[in-house]
C-alpha cells in the first residue's frame, strides 16, 4: 500500500507537457488540462498595437 505522500508524488509527476501553437498544454493525470502561453507579454504588446491602430483609424 502506498503512503499518502507517495500517492501525491505519483499524482503530481504524472504530467504530459506538449507544445501547442506556441503555447503549452499540461495534462495532469490525463484528466485535468492546463493551457497557458509563454507569450503573454508579446500578446499584450500586440493588443496595445491594435488599440493604437484602432485609435489612429478612428481619429
């Protein structure tokens, strides 16, 4: 029988990490998926640029 700490360790080490369109999909224990991007700062820059372009078009 596994101890509680061993079960937790097995649960948290059962990770599947895959790249997806410049971001990462992390699957924990095959039933809980986290999606996050390492490009958040560049997305923020892009959205700021879009706002500026929109402002220019509007004026």
